[in-house]
C-alpha cells in the first residue's frame, strides 16, 4: 500500500476569492485566471504519479461539492481556522506515513521536487522547500502514530514563517529541498513572465 501522500491546498477559483495581493497589481480577472491555470497545471502534473496518493484540500468547505475540480481526485475540506489550524488538521488526519503539503500557486513545482522531498523524508522527520519571502512552498512530515504540533504560533505570510515553524520542530531532524516560489505579487508575476512562464499560464 502506498503510504506517501501529497495534499494540495486549494481555494474555490472564483474572482475575488483568490490571489488578492496579485490582483492588486494585475487586476482581479487576470489574477484569477493565473490562479486557475497554475492550479490546474499543478494538478495535471502531480495528481496521477504512482509514487504517491494525491488529495485536494479545499476551501471553503462547501466548495468540495462544486464542479470546479477534476474527476477521480480525492477531496477533503480544509475546515475552520487560520492557515496553521488547517494545515495541522490535515497532517493530523492523515494515515501513518509520509505526508507533503503544497500550495496550488507554485508554478515551478514538478514531480521531481515531490520525489526529492519524499527521499529526504527517508532520513529526516520534516522537509521544507523555502520561499524567498521567508515562508515555504512545501512542507513534509514523516509521520508515525504521533504528529508533531508543527504549525502553532506561526506568523504566516511574512519573513518569520519558516523560522517559526522550525522552532516548533526543534526536537526533530529537518531537511530542505531547493527553493520554489509562489506567484503572489505583481513583482512575482513580472519575474515569471521574464522567464517565459506567462505563456504557460494562458487558459
């Protein structure tokens, strides 16, 4: 039985509900289009790899029943609370095994990155892909019957996010894969376009 799990956190991809910081720079419609395309591209690349079991964790909870999502993919509701509450709930609710949580707006995420993180979890208790803003785009835990309290008292969406999370894991062995960045602001968008990414983000 495959006990490697990849959970992608997603939001209902509708105007005004996603990418507010990006929308402030490029407009709501363009930001929503970019989010939808990044999300669906990531699902297409990552969902059907036989090396892991793929799950979408959906917000708001009622969107689990809406027709946005590809068929034949497992869906769970994120539940209430801040990002840390929701991530902790996901981790704690998974069966024993290795679980990786990723965002839905990491345009550069590929199966090789996921596979590398799972390999790291053979030697460490937790693995991260750092992001340039002080956060992280991937977090994985090698879970047994006890899930460490990983995401409490974390200052999200700022320069302290990774450091706060690592502080919660100070008694655990941690490792890292290469940095992968989300597209969160107009500056991120411009950098991605300069690398030729915009063409791959067109609907």
